[in-house]
């Protein structure tokens, strides 16, 4: 991928005088995932330098390792799971640490895959899976990537929508995304929920099929975010704004046209970054799906990084939704101050400054409304009632595992 020429107004670069970044060299954590693309592009293709930044990319082996390094200060900022940031802030997997979300990184693009043995047994639909779960004494084992992360919540929500209790009817284990196909191949798991390219790679290697995509659960759902500690924002506010601007520009570049998407897919496929065949990355990056069951389609809600700022906007309602699911599955014993916590974490003022300087529209209302696959509407207006509205939920004294 050649050096990207981008036209910028130097007066908006925020690198002079009192607006200069307090810290100019940042260690940026990411996972071997297709949706790390905007961070990789920002760091390697000339988007950070105009803002006085050098971004050193640090690939992490697991979400738990990424979390630990972010909290220790070994990483300055990182690609993070939406629910992971909230879980850390709320102290659900260790001591509570005040966290901050600078912007959204992506929407859509995750997948629920089942194994080849289940495919051979005819378990190739949601109905067949529900029947298999009801009729078999042996529990199936599904993997997700982090106990409070997006994939655990997508998997739980999808299973529950099919009448399968995710805490009682199946087993759940945590596996780093890049290891999913290996575990599937070794028959250690019967299925998984993870980001790309690992769902596509499982199909390509005849290790199963994609039964559902995350955008089938919630079209244009929140997924990864640019996460930092609250201490980082308070200590380096200019740096946080400059980093946000650099990643915003990279995100806008990727989504600009198909040529940019193809060149980005080529870039991230290398061994330094995602380390996966381009054939497993590019098609779904472009919204071109085939599920391993003979079906192919152009997805109406593909993985996206910008969408005129719809993706990058740190919607308060997005963060609040994950807390409703923590409450639903027993990770939270009581209803938190949903809106108050979201306002603590989401750096809306900083985002407005960064986006405004780049001419990116910022909605006046930080809440949005969506209808999920079970017909429930989520708009953040009454989160406690929403959290308590589900028929399938954690029973008293039964909570999802959170140790990691």
C-alpha cells in the first residue's frame, strides 16, 4: 500500500503552541483482526504525523493481555471491545479503573460459526441447533473472546433469541480470536463468535460454516472502540485529541471507495498485522459473504469504519446497551446509573472538537435508536426496564463467568 496523500488544512492540525501533543510517541495496542484496520492505516500511512504523533503498533495475543498492558501504561491507547472498556470501568474482572472511549472504530462484521461435524450432522440452521441442544444430553461448547466483550454479548443474545439459554444450555469458554479456527479444527469447541477474518477462514478451510453474522443481530451495531484510561485523557488531553483526529482521518479514508478498501485489506493481511490470507479478509471487508452452506450475498450492513461519522460517533446509548446485557446476564447485581456511567466514559467534548476540526458532522443527540433481531427496540430511554424485559436471563445466583 503506497503512502497515502491526504489534503489537510494545516491550521486544523493542532500541533502548534498550547495545542501541541503533550506526548508525541504512542504505543498503540491492537488485535489480529480485520477491524483493526483504521489503527493500522493511521499508524503506517501518514495520518498521524501532521498531528505531531508517531504511533507504534503493538499486536497483542489476547484481549486480556491488551487490557493488562493498557492498565499498566505499557500501552497508551488500544483497539478495545466496547463491553471490555465498560467491564474494566465497572470492576467486573478486577479492580475498577476509570476508563475513556475516544471514538468508535467500526460497526458490523463479526460472525457466529459452527463446526464441520455439526454441519455434517445437519445442524445448519438456528432451528436445528435449538433442537440439537434440547435433545442431546451433552452440552455444546461455544467460544467467545472476552467475558464482558462484544462477542460474548452477541453470542448470548443470539442464542437466547433462539430459545437457548447461554448460561445453562451450552458451555462457554474464552479463546483469543486468532486461535478460534485451531480450536474448531481440534474439536475443542463446537462453535464460536469472533471478528474477521476468523469466521471466513474457518469456512475457507472447511472447518465449518457461518450460521449468523452480528449485523443480523443488530444492523450497524457498536463493536470496537479507541480506548484509553481516564488518567491518560486527563494527563494528555491534546494528545488524545490529536490521536482521535488521526484515526478519524484514517477511518474516513478506508470507507471512501472500494479501491481504498482493497488496498487496506492488502496492507493488514501481512504477517505484522492480521497475518491471514487476503482471501479470508478482502471479501467480507467488501461485504461479500459466503457462509459455507452454498449461500452467497452482498451484505447490506458490512463492516464499516466511518459512514459519514455514524460509526466513529461515541453514542452514549451504545455503551449503555452493554450495561443492560451485563445486568441481564448477572454480571451486574443491580442497575447502575446507566447514563451517568456512559457520560463518564465517553469523551464527547473531545470527540466534538476533533470531528468539528475535520468537518465531520456530530449529531446533537448522543443517543440513537435500533431494532434488534428479536424485535426489541433499544434507544437508551429506559435502560433498567429494557434490561429487565427479557424472558431468558440469568437466574438468581447464576452469573456468566468473568474471571480472566
